[in-house]
């Protein structure tokens, strides 16, 4: 797929990115309601709904989460019932997709991420879908699950990492050498292995649940399953979306004193992504 020369096309402002993400989120919400799919706002998007009744002012993305059974149904439905003019990118819908995180994106825009990694296929302004899987009761089993998931994530990262940012040629050579076995096997193998480990425990059969696949790790991601099953509507801009009914428990575990604003110097986007008003070629 051809990569556009972004120096010749218009870059979207933060307000434009937020507005486009909001439009995708509204379409996703309507789709889930129509098809009886469970979802909740997640991470900073949930925090934005509670603290700001909208986006965190400096944030440029939208995160949602779905229990694994609902996410699987979404992938099945999408083949015959699209979400307006948006596209779902996931390991199920694209044989070359390189990320563990599914995205719903607008193909009339273009994203340029600054993560020094392979991103295929190209995508536009998006919302991320985090999948909630079952987590075992015993602490030792929880530790083993997250340890295996972290190891798989590291191998996947090595399989897609680009080291052009490394100015020291010796360090760059050594990093490329370290990554070589994982690249030769291929990123799809590693990302699929990462997913397999993450869904070891069936959501509906466990008392605990959380985001294992590309989540925040064992300390933050283990909750009672009911956190993801009981939802309430909360205002986000001029519309209401689902958040955990126990959002205080969820946000406190994620962020501590979540109603406290961070220092001004930390009020910046951490995602390093630029977006352009340009259809994907």
C-alpha cells in the first residue's frame, strides 16, 4: 500500500481529530445498541467523561473496551453489517494487520504514528478497542498469565520495531540483530500468540476480568468481572455513552486521585500521532 507524502497534505488540528473521533464513537455506540453488544469507555476516555464530560482537553484519541464474547460477535457482524462508512481493523478482518488492538477508523483520513514500528495496513483517525478477558482467581496464576503476556508482547514488539531513531550505529546493529529471529518468523505469528495467551481464561467463567492484551499490567488490570458487566450512561460532550457503573473503582485503580488535574507540563498528548485530511491510497 502506497504511503502518502504527508508534507503535501493538510494536517488535522487537535479539535478536528477529537471531532472525527467523536463521530466514530457515536456510530460505534449506535451499532452496539442496535446489536446488543456490550462496551464501555476505557482509560482516558472514561476519565474524560467523568472529569470533563468530554475529551481530556489535550487528548487526541478514544478508547473503548468490550468483553471478549461481545468483541467476537462484533467481528462476525461486521462482515455483513458495516458501521456507517467506517472500517474495523482487527486480526480477524485483515490478514496483514500488525497490532493487537482493534481499531474502527475513517479511511478518508490518514494517521502517521511516530512509534518507529511497522503499521500495516495504513489507517485513518480511529478509536481503539481493548478486549476484556477472564483472569484467574489465584494470585500465582494471575502472575503467570501477565508474565506470559508481557513476554509475548515484547517478542511482538521486536518483530515490528524499526530502529532508525538510534543514532549510535553499533547500538542500532545490536538491536537489529536481537530482533532478527522474531522478524524472520513474522509479526503475525507473534501478535496471534500474544492474543492466544491473553484469552487463556474464558470471560464468562471467571470471577475476575481485565485487559490482558495490550493493557496496563497486572497491578492495574485485575477487577471483579462485574465491573465490565454493569454499566451506566454518562455524558460525553452532547451525548451519553456507557462507562462502568463502578467507574470510581475503575478510575481509582487506574489513576489514583483521578479528579486531580496533572501538572501543566504533563498536559500533552502521549501518543505521538499526526492525522491528515487525505484518503488512504
